[in-house]
């Protein structure tokens, strides 16, 4: 997901959760948790790429990879 799409999704989920909180608080919590999981899962692949790049930089710098 593009960052603009993620922000838009988060804003829509937030507004939906706030509106639902007045009538059904348990459903609002479910919407908030589901939105958080979707956003987290959309970034998992990108985090792996960042870790790979950082490991490559550390090995080129001669750092001990134990830490």
C-alpha cells in the first residue's frame, strides 16, 4: 500500500470507530484492531527489505553480526 492509501484507510477506520463507539463499543474495538492488523501486515514485507539493507551495510562496515 502506498503511504497515502494507508493514511486514508487509517482515517476512515478511525472515524468509523468513533462513530460506532457511541452505539456499540465492542464493535468499535473490533474495527480499530482489524484496521491496525491490516496496516501492520501491509508493512511487514517492506520491513524485511529494510532489515536486509541494514544487514548488508553492517557487513560491509565490518560490524559483528552477533549483536
